[in-house]
C-alpha cells in the first residue's frame, strides 16, 4: 500500500499457491481474502464475515447479514444442476479489487499511485471420466495440528502486541483476538469435523485454537 503496509502476499505450500489479501493496517492486519490454487477461495467483509466463498464446484455471494444473494456452479462440474455465473466485481478496499469471470479467470487487482498489478488465481478442474469432479483432498492429522498451532502462535503474537501497547494488566483480559483469527479457528474446526480423525485429536485441536 502507499502507506508501506503489506497488501498482497503470494506464498506456496507444497504444490499449492495461496494469495492472501491483507487490510491496510500496521498492526494485526485483517485477512480480506484468501485464494488457493486448488479452487477454494474466500473473501471477507471488513468485519470478518464471509462475503464470497468458492470451491471446485461453484461459489456463493453473501450479504453482510449472512444471507445468500447469489449462487453459481462452474460449467461441467455438477451434471444436472445449472446455476450460471454472472460476473462478480467487488472492491475489498480502495486499492484491491476482485473480478470473478470464470473458474479459470479470478482476477485480483491492485492499483495505487498510478501503477497496477494483477494476479489470476483461477484454476481449471478436469472432470473425471464418470463426469464427476474429484473430491478435494482431506487434510491429515499432522496438517490439522500444524494449522491449529499456527493460529495459536498468531494469537500469542497478537496478545504480545496488545500487552506492549497496553501495559496495564487490567486491560489484558479485555483484549479480543482479531476477527480473522476467529474465522480461521472456525474453519479449522470445520475441517476437523469433515476429516477422519479421533475424538481425542478433535478435542485437542479445539483446545489449541481456543486457548
């Protein structure tokens, strides 16, 4: 950003590319959007609520009350169901915009000081011989634990910054985690519910992200 704060971060985890859009904040910047090369992406309102959610099958657009405004399915991924996409254009803030034109044309654009950068985070899923989309890979136990520990570490860093900013011990207990960390914790618990893991491990992960 013109302020010097990080706006867009592109990283690689294994074979997957991840594009993260951050809010223009110096401390504890909120995540405004996450785009993954496996086809799953989420955009968030400034308050941390979901705005747009996409998977390898399609996507949905939610209003700030959480009600679905629009739904679509990518062509040839869901036989028998037809929810065509009308192009979606949103502005995450005054510098970053998102255009959803097709499954392989999801454009994240950044404009500031007369210069522009564009990232295409779309992907093309190949339909199997039976006409079905391959199911997304489920995360293993170690991956879920690592994600939970990552959220825990980020919460600890946020608390350390809060303690430095507000030395009074009376204010420490009043500090709440950023909304994006609460959202990430909820997502990890959703992944746990869908994964084939023991109840003990599920409870351990819940304790880590909620600690």
